[in-house]
C-alpha cells in the first residue's frame, strides 16, 4: 500500500467517524420539555358503578 492510499483510507475513516459522532449527537440531544395542562373538571359525564355480574350492553 502506498502512502497516498494509506492517507486516503485514514481520511475516509476519520470523516466517517466525524459524521457518525455528529449524527449520534443530533439523536441524543435533549428534547424540549413539554408540560401537560391539567384541567380542573372532567370533560364528560361520570356514571356510578354498575353490577359487574350482569352482562353489559356491548358484551358478547
């Protein structure tokens, strides 16, 4: 292997390592923190519990 081919392989490997590290750094960057908004009231109607031994409306 000549010196020129050796340097080409070293530069190619170095650029692959740099690209891989930059790609991993982009993937591992911390995501923005999103806070969930909690409402004080439930947006639906609540029903009381029913008898669980009877078959329900949608039961098979």
